[in-house]
C-alpha cells in the first residue's frame, strides 16, 4: 500500500500466513503487531532476515512409515527444500534486502536416542547438501549440524549438566504421568523399529497396543520395547527442554525468526510438514512440487503403487499409481542433472 517499513513488515507477515508459502495457522500462533515490532528494526537497518528451522534429521525408520534406509532423501525432502527456496524468493518481492533459510539438521543430535546408525545420518546430510546444490539454491538455503552448535556451547560442560539434571527430574517425578506416557507412545512410533523389531511378525501390536491388550507371547518383547521408548522419551524431552530453557538457538542467532514443522505458538510453520516421516507420494505423474505429498507408506496398501527411482543411483524418489506417460516426459527434467526412471 505504501513504501513504509511498517507496510513491508505487514506484507512479510502476510506471506508467512499464506498457506501456499507458510501456513494459515501462523496467524493464530503469532501476533501480527508483535511480529511487526520485532522485524521493524531489522528492516530499518536494511538487514537480511534469517529463518531458522530445526529438522531434516534422517529418514524415519518406523517400518510402517518408510520402507527404505535412514540415509535416503526422496522427493519429500527435495520438495521441502524447494518450498524453502520459494519462501525466500517470495519474500524478496516485498523485502529487497533479502532473506535466508537456515536448516539446523538434528540427525546427529537424536541418532542414538532413536537407534539410527551414524553412517546413515552422515549420508543423509550429504545427500541433502548434494540435492540442494543441484537445485542451485545454496544462496537461499543453508544447512548446518545442530549438534555442532550444542557442542560448541557445551565447552565447559554446562549444557550436559543441564540435560542430566532434567533427565533426573523427569525420571523421579513425571514418569508415571499421562503426558509423559503419551510421549513414550510417540517414541515407540519413532524408534528404529525396522531394526529393533526385525525378528517379530506382529510388530504393529508391540508398537501400538497397551500392555493389557498384548498377546502373552509378545509380553517380553513389549516390555523391552516399552523400556527403550521410556529411555528415549526421557532423553528427547531433556534435550528439547534444555534448548527451550537456555534459549540456545536464539543466543546463536539473536535476530532470527524461528520456524517449525509442528505448528506452535511464537513459531512460524512452513507449508510442508513431516517430510522425513513418510514417503513421497504423487497420485499423478508430478509436474510441480504441489503434486508431492508425504504419507506413511502403510496407507498406500490399497493402491497399486509404483516406485520411481533416480536414474543415476536407483535411490527411491517417489511413489505413484499412474503409469509413466510420454506426454509428461518434461517432468523428469525437474532435476536435469539427475532424472528418474520407473
């Protein structure tokens, strides 16, 4: 409406609340006036905006959600990277001083908690960088390791002491609480069940059923897996509470805008959630990233699906039920240096 910095800040907020670029839930979780007052000094100083996003750890190893290795990067992650790029490009239309999306890859931070092999995590991060560079969006999207930041902050051991203290408090006071047991159930779903439960047939019952509903021959396995999930929940909660209470990310990036894949108060959710918690799916042969969604693999059981693989290395790319169509041959040029084959 005008050339003022206040109007610029208002337009930036509007873009972040646009469901095609950010999320409509951002308007509920973030007060407009508070956001404007926060970014106004940055705009007046003609600074680049920095959006930080913890995520992109590794491909989920729940055997019902993903049928391949933790190191695989498929079109879910790739389309999310493109969406981050699109966000930055959209912001340039109203913010000429520029912006940058910073991914804080948290795979190394959580690999031991979820029983993921360190080599898979390293390969996953390498492939993220590789696809980011092939897309030529490294000017808009940066990727760094979140654990590196925490280790830098933990030079004197204070961060480790805080985590240990929180773990002790959780174990002594909250393990029996319903909200903690809800987190335990979430950990059962997130642990590496492909590896941990590979010798069992009725894995669904072990992961999803309560102890009262489990068959007697699975009780030992259920108790063992439940104990692993409780330990994982304690460590996961302690690490996240440490980040929250120390405000560590904001101390490293004091002028940053916090983004998330889980809509929450005072954080900006982005358009595609849970890219690493499922497989890339497109009902039709994709011609646009809007055609790609992320779904749990088991939900495709009623459909006649085909797996499309990258041509150069045969890694999984996306699933579809539509046979390859020559008319849509242009689609495989989305990544010209590395097309795909069915």
